[in-house]
């Protein structure tokens, strides 16, 4: 690494710690500042109050602290720590090395030293796993394997892929992929992984031979021999810790701890709040919220009394340099805790503002954030600086880009297309700075999307498609072939693609204002957008999208049926022009003289799928897109989601029944002012048009008629403005 690159370290660090949004937590939840070595009875933590984040340890047996705290090489500074059966390891600040030591003799040994930085460390019985700084690879080391312990579990040397929530049991390691699926390695890994097959997960915690985690709806899922597992509701628990005979969790609402196992369930510290928990063997320890002290309990799995240790105050999280990376705010006085150099992000948000599945709170996001409202204001500025820094880094060749060796067969071949560029894998690696998480702008069923800058200066969106299933390869081919044919102001432009190495990549024009769904169903700052608050803007976006669909149906040669029209697939550019995107399910047709295209299976998104689909004889028509677009129109005017999973109700069914009964004003989105005069006429036209679009197939208008009627509705707003003036 060239010396000049050190000028970019603040921006690089910001990019390193930024994680996927769905987690509402910037620092990986598996990065902790407290660890236990069960066989040696050693407990170690990273102390607060100094720029040098040193480690203190103590020994603990039979509910008694045997030693005063002992320092571990106080000349070094550490970020995070993880424990195994008879050793503990810690990642040095900056991630360029990690050290391990025997819990009894306290002799520290450097196991790894750069040049590549590591971001997350996870320790098992006799192995260490880590995610690299770019979050593109997991690596393993075996530790403590000698003549006294000759049988060490075997792991791969490394595995490429985008993973998070790295966690290790005694003889296995698991992590969550970019598609939210669970992958495990090591002996007995298959049996652990099978329990989570087909389940999309948010987080994982392992211990011994067991593992638990939270799925995408926040429900607890466990495997292995588990006793008395509570049937908690959605997002009831946050931090988990799994020991030999018990599992403990922090309740999100009050921060209190509940434990369960073969000896039953109990509350080890009553109403005391905790920040996080760790466990090894029969011992569980946690960091208290009030004083950042360590409390431990459960020795031998029976004694439920808790003891507070005499160790110094421990950091409640990993110190980072910039509070703008903290999605849930920062700890009070965290600047002091980090020794005046950095702050600590809160690991989870308040209950009412964290869970996207719950109804929107009555307070605005600005009121809930309080004095931290400015964090979001400067977040964009810092993110822009990161992008500029990365671009300069690449142009000046200060950063080294390495190619990942391939494993997939050669990608599909396409005919030469003059309007579509074929990119090399290295070009797109450089454009996205090795697909840094900080550059990620979206995620969907077919892959992740990154913001990138090509060598000629163009800002683009790069979709890294999932390649673990054959239907994904089919979707990639369909996306390239169909979208390459489409050239319209209301269709997202395909700039190019890449089929080298382990990836399938599509390059699209960059859509600054993202997708329609997040404005109609906002969670945060999107409530301030003009699209959220204006009936005219909403109608204009519908008109744009309808024109894009009309182009696909009537002016492409051959015609294209999109098959997945929905609000999240309608993107908005910097001028709020709406464009149709995501052609992974698209098909060409129908042929002249026909009205349908036969397909292999019925696919789509719940709430948007045409109920006229015939599973026994699957086919699609252009009217399927009209139906889906009708659902989008209903979303826009009601503010309700297309499908309610809690009671399996569909917006198309409910709204279509109520519109002709004179109850339209009751259906309209209450977050906007009630339209009056010509505005109300326009909204009524959109509502009745939407109802026709979701009617049985033969009663639906074609997309050309939809465009004409939306144009008439949109003109009503200009007439209203003329009357007002």
C-alpha cells in the first residue's frame, strides 16, 4: 500500500464499518469487547477511558473472582475480542493483525499479521475465523493444536463471498450470505445449516454445538438440543449468548436478560439492563447498561445468582471514528470512553424505531432522533467524500485491485449489441472499490446493487447477481436480452454487463432518487420528499411508469412482457422521472397473431400477481402487467401496501370493492391533504382506472388506454392551478 493511501484512511474506515441496512446496526453484532475462555475460567474485556484500548483479564471459578484484573500487553490497542475453550483472541486496532493467548498463562502470541486488514473475528474450540476488511472472504486458522490436542477440526483455508454475522461453535463456523441465507463450514456443519435451509436470517449466534438467530421478521430460530426456548414475538430479543447448558437473550424493550435451558427459564439480574452478552461453556457474562460493569452467572448450569466483577469499566462497543456511521445514534460520553479518539455506535435502535414491520410511529423521525437529527444531514456529505476518495484512489492507482479466481462456468453468450458494453470484472471491481458495503444502494431477490464510477467518469448502478441457482442465471440472461432491446426515457437503460469469474454483473444508469416504494411507504427522511406530499407528483410518476410499460408492450420489437411490475421496480432519476427496472422475469412476446406467452412456471411478487394465472397451464399476457400496474396505482392513492402478510389480504381486492361505494375519501392516503376541486377529480380518475386494471382479464383496458386516461387526469392538476391563480 502506497504511503499516500494513509491520507484516505478516515474515508476507508467509514466504508469498512458500514453494513447492510436491514440490520439497523453499523458495527457487526459479532464484534464484541468481552470474551470468555471456559476451560481456564478467564474473562477478558477491552477497557475504556484511554486512546490505547488495552485488554484486562481476570479468572473466575465457583462464583468467586480469584484474581484482580491482569493486563494483556498494554502497549497494544485492540478493537474486538472473542473467546474459545482454552484461549482468547483479539483483533488489533485497524484490523491488520490479531493475537491469541492462553487463558492461564496469559502469554500473547501474534497469529496473523497483514497486509490485508480483517474486520470481524470469531473463535471456536480450536479454530479462529475472520472476515476480511473488504467483506469478500472468510479465512480460517487452527490454534492450540499440539500433541495434547492432536485432533483439530478441519476447515477450508478460505471461502469467497459477501458474508456477515460470522459466528463459531465448538467445531463449526456459520455466517449469513448477501441473500440472507445461512452457510456453515466444519464438522457437522451440514446438520446445523439444514435447520436454517430456506430461511432468510438477520443475525446468528453460536455456542457449543448449537446456534440461534433472528430471521427477517425478527423471530427467534434455534437448532441443537435446546430446552424451554421462549416463543417470543417479532423482534422481542436483541443480543443472544449460547453456552453449554443455557441460552440467554436481552429483551429489546427494557434491556433485561432472560435465560433458558434444561434447568428452566430465569431472570439472572432482575430489572438490570444489559448492552450485550457472551457465553462459553456454562458461564454467561454481560455488560451492564448503567455502569458498563461485567456481571456473570450460570456456573455449572444451576447456580442462577449473578456476580459483578471488579474489573475496570469495559467499552460497550467498538470505537469508530465518525458518528455519521451510526444508524441508531451513539452512546452518551462515548468520546470519553474511547479516550477522546472516536465514538461508539449503539448496537440496536429503540424498539419503536427499529422494526420496519411495525406501523409508523406517531412522532416524526426528526422528533424521535432529537438532537441527533444533524447526523443524517452530514451523513450524505461524508458518504460523498468517501466516493470521491475512492475514485481518486483508483485513478491515482494507490489502491490494489485483485481478481477473484473463478468457479462458475463461462457465462451466457449474447449477440453483439451496439448499445451495450461488455465490461471486464476488474473494471467493475475498480468502479465499486471491490464492491465495498459502503457503496451498496439496494438489494433484491436477484442480487445486490452498488453505486459505481466508471473510468470515463460516468456514475452507474452495478447489480451483482446471485449465481447460486440455475434460475438466477436464467434471470440474468433475461435481464440483459430484454433490457438491451428497450431504449426509452421511462425505462432504465442497460449500459453493459460482465460474465467473468464468479459473478454475473449488469451495469445500469444511476437512479439518484431510488424507488417509488420507499416514498409511498416511508420509514425515515422520505417523508420530506415532494413525492410523498403531492398528489400531482404521484400522478406524474404513474404516468411516467405507464408510458414505460406502453413502450415495452407496443413499440419494442419484439414486444416485452415485464412480469414483475411493482412499486419497488419503478425507479426515479434526479429529476423525479420514473422508469421501469428489473427485467429478471421478463419475456419476449406475444408473437403476432397471439395474445399470450407460455412460461415454465408462475412467478411474481405477492399482491401484484395476476389472479388469472393458471398454474396448470402457465402463461402470461400483457394484461398481467396491466393488473400489476393497477395495484401500483392503488398503492399510490391509498398509501397501503399491496399485500398484508399478517392476514393474507390483498390491496387489489379490498380497494376495488370499496371504490364504487362512495368511500373513496376514506381510502385515500391520510398523510396527504385531502384533494379538492379538479385535484379530487384527477384522483378519482386514477382510483377508478386502477379498479378497472385489477378487474378480471377481459375487462381490463390495454396499457395504451391507461396512458391516455392518466394524461387526462394529470392535466386536471394544471387546470386546478389555473383556477387558483
